[in-house]
């Protein structure tokens, strides 16, 4: 058996033991969902990094770079802009201090907004979890030279993610993210110059890769690159600005000040990791260009192949450990979040008897969420089984969340004028329009570009543009013709003016 596999299994077993130990801290809903609102600054920084740096970076980003070259930098640029904006909102998010983004949506737009927000979160986050499982399958398949199939690897990845999340909720997530975040930062920074040296000079990779890999909008990417490539970056921006997993982390911080400090350091860490991963992927694509062209290496696996073939063994082990860490950490974060939504926004808010404060019901609620984690995890695994492209799946998940939740959520936090009706209609239309256009690829494949490809774009226009236009338009236009928010609602978001 490969030494890479032995090291990764040993690391996962250590994490398992650590999570069983930490799970003793989980006594109630606050512990399960928000780690008792007690995360230190260090844990906050690394758990934020691990929440965002997932297989969307290591696998989807690598696939993007292998197909489009330096145009792949559009993918993380959107996230960087989003993190900078979040920095200025972090302390306000922590001050509001609830459990989910549904709490914000209901206070500002009413209970129906909470329900539709929950639907968008559950759909998009389950898809995100599913491609973490797919990425885990890629990793185990590569490091065992095919002895473990992608589907077998997916099962193993799903097993660990579901187990870790069910054991300890946010307590397990945050404590797992600390060592994982350190490994991700160290391995990517150390490996990148070694991969570049192995691949050769800038002139050498220019002579190997097609000219389209050096375009701002790669013409080799398919469809209309001037629309599609920025759309991928825009989807990342919109997801990050409203993603519930991040808001849960801010709610988990000890104080609003520490939440803001953590967001500032998160900006720096994310920029470094996402930039060096794209650089590695482009140089590795040049080194592996012939097998990629021949179809013997999947473009999504170029970082994994680089870890085995382009760097010394210790660095390769560390880099594959980082790839495993992002799958585990991101899978845990996005598996915990939709189950928190189901428990808090649906069962807790609308269920019979709602939530009580006695210890018996607190323990029952923790058990319920653990069962939900298993159910949603199984659903994500079944999605992963049918998945073709991690990149396309990531793009859809980012889009539905970004257009359904983010515009109304940000408007609630920064605008006093957006109305109850406008926010509700924006959330509903954003969800329905995105799902409709996605289904159109299967119902009317002839309208898709590339032709008859359900992962293409209707009439060559990426889904995010019409969906975002409708979502934002609803907020702006309907706010002009509907009743302004009540002063007591505004006071909850802008207490300084009360």
C-alpha cells in the first residue's frame, strides 16, 4: 500500500480520536451549532480558511486551470473581494449573534423568507458536500494508483465527514480545522516553488500549453468565455458574501472585535492559498500536458498528480494531506450548516411545540441534529455518485445560494430602505429562476451552449446573470412601491441610530 495512503489514514485516525475527545463538550444547541460561542482568534482564522478553501480550490480550481490556464484566477478573485467586504460587516454579524442567516431574513422579511432561504441553503450546501465526497474519491484513487476506485474513495470520504460532523458538531469542526488549516497553508506555500522548478521556466510552459491558457478570458473554456469565466468569479463572490457557514463562524466568536480581527487575517490567508494553488495547477498542467491530452489524467487531479510526481516525498505527503484536509474540513462545515438550518429554521421555528429550554429537550435536539447529519450526508453521497464535473457542480451550488440569499441578506445588513415584500420576492424568485434554468438543460438540451450539454448555459448566457438581475431588480424596484420597514425592525440592525 502507498506510503501516501498510510500517512493519510494515520492522520484521519488521529482526528477521529481528537473529535471523540472533544465531543464531550457538546451539551446543548449552542455547543453543537456554535461551539458555545467561545472560539479563540486563532481557531476562528483557521476555521474560516478551511471553510472556504475546499475542493472548490484544490479540485475545481485545478480543473479550471488545466482547461483555461491563467483565466482560472477569475475564480478566487471574486472570493477575495467578498472577504474584504465581509471584513467590514463581521462585527455587525457577531453583534446580531443568532444561529443562522434565516434569523436575519425572518427579522427583516418575515417567516416565509426564512423558509425559502432554508430551501436554498439546503439545496446548495448539500451539493457542496457532495463534491467534497467526489474530491475525496479523486484523492484516494490517485494516491493508490487506481487500486481504490473513485466511488470507493467517495464512500470512505463520506464516512469520515459524516462521522466527524455527527460526533461533535461545531466543536469538532473548529478543532479539526485548526491542524487542517496549518497543513493547508504550509504545504501549498512550500510546494508551489518546487512544482514550478520541476515544470520548467515560463518560456517552457508557454511552449507546451496552448495560447488560450495565457488569455485573460480563455477561448478554450467553451461557450462564451467573456461571460462564463467572470460568471464563475461572480458566483464565488456572491456565495462568500452570504454563506451561512461563515456567519455561523462569526456567531461562534467570543466577541465582535475578535470576529473582525479573524476576518482580516482570513483575507490574507485565503489570498495566499488560492493564488499559489492556481500557479501550481497551471505549471503542473504543463508538466502533465501529454497525459491530460491523452485522457489518462483527469484535469481535476493535476494538484494530486503534482504531489506524487513533481515534489519530494515529504512535501508530496504534506500536499496530499492538505487536499484531504480541505475535503474533510469543508465537507464538515457545509454538512453542519444545512442541518443547523433544518433544526433551527424549520423544526425549531415551525415544529410542534417548538424548542424548550430544559436539559432533556436540549439533549434531544442534539440527537436530532446528529440523525439529520447522517441523512443529509447520505443524500450528498448519492448526488456525488452521479456527478460528472466538480467545477460545474460548484458553479451551480454557488449560483443558487448567491442569487437567492446574498442580495436580500446584504440588503438587510446595510440598507434601511429595502422592504419586507421586496426581500421576500427577491429570495423566492432567485431560488425559482436558478432551479428553472438548471432544469432547462435537461428538459430542453437543444437550447444549451455547448449544444445538448445540460451543464452548458441556456442560449449561451450563464444562469447567474439573468437570475441575479431578477433578484436584485426585485429588491430595488419593489422597495419603491411597498411599505417601509417598521422602526423597531431597523433598530435591530442599526442600533446606533436608535
